[in-house]
C-alpha cells in the first residue's frame, strides 16, 4: 500500500490526535449535521450553475437548482432526510437557508464573467512516497496560465486564530498543483458565504516548500503514533463541536479498546487519503 493523506485527515491530526484515532482507527461515524448538509447542497448548486451559458447564471437560476440538487443528494445519502424530521419533512425553510447563502455568493463573484477551467477537480501527487490528494472546488486559469484556486465555505470567516487552518488546506492544494503542473498557483481564494467575505493569499515557492516539509513531518508523527499507540487528546474550543466528546478521556470518557490491527488502520490509505467536502 502506498501511504496517502488528504487535507481532511491532516487537519484532524493537527487539531487533535485522538480525533484522528476516532475517525481513522475506530471509524466512528459522524452523522451529517444541518451545517454540513447545507454546505454540501450549496457546493453542488455552485458546481452545476456553471453548466449553464454565462448569461443564464443568475441568482434565480441558482436558487432554482436547489430543489433538484437536494433530491439528488438525498437519494445518494438518505440520512440527510433525517435532518428535516423536526420540520415534518418540509423543505421550505431548508431551501431558504441555502438560497440566502447563494445570494451572498453573487455579491462576491459574478459568474457571468467566470469560465472555470475545472470544477470539483481531483488532484493528486506523490512526495517522497506519500500520496497527497484532494478535491479543489474551482480552478480558474487565466490566458497567461496563472491559476486561481477557489474554495467555497458556507460558514463565517474564521478569527486569526483559526485562519491558519483554512489556509493550510489551500496551501496543501497549491502544493499538489505545483508538483502536478510545475506552476505555482497565483492566488488562493477562500469564499466565505456566511458573512460575505473573501480571504485571499498569494503563495510563493518558500511557502509551498514549507508546506511540503510540514506535511511530511505530520505523516511521520502519524506513523510514530501508530507505532506507539499514543493518540493523546488536544483539548480546545473545537471540542464543543466534536461528535465524539463523550468518549474522549480529556472529558472523562473512555475510548473503545484499540483493535489488534490499530497500527495498520492508522496508516490505511483508503481512510487517511479519503477526500471530503469541507463546508
């Protein structure tokens, strides 16, 4: 097996090794939340919108795609329908929330002036035996060849304390694209729909070399934890949103017993390289 790492699993380990263990070794499920489901829905609509001719990419057209995209997503993951139980299955309020986020996006970008080179682009490269992979929401390429990597976030822009985490994900993508194509992306752009803000960053070679060193060191730390079985928790404010807090020793919980094959599970590329939509 070739070792593999996605930005989602990298972020898990950086924020809390115990969270990484819960997700990768114990494979504890994280049921969809309203926030993640709405994020998935809005991402899907923004991807489909660019199937339309430029002049037809209007707010009305985007809102009109919400119902059909929700139907498709719910068919693929029926658990999403459980999120509407408290509304007796009615979707009007649910769709209105998605529409508000889409309207925010139109205030930040004009899709009639955009022709993305790629949408939901799968990227992968190998760095010293470690495969790095992920999905880029949108890749814009200028006539000059300059690349802009765009990621949609349906939440609010983070404080400076948490901004580095979001930028790490973007630098991860930029590193993979650089190693794939031999060109450093000109601009990394996070589009926050929750409070209508764009966070942009222009990476350089030193940035991406530093990201590469960080990723390799991170994987070494994961391998070390796999060998020692030391998955100590790292309590923070993020614990308030953790699905597995009740099992965490930092909060008086007891994790499941480590399985006999825990060391191999910890570095299983089918899990460590699993790519998710980060809303």
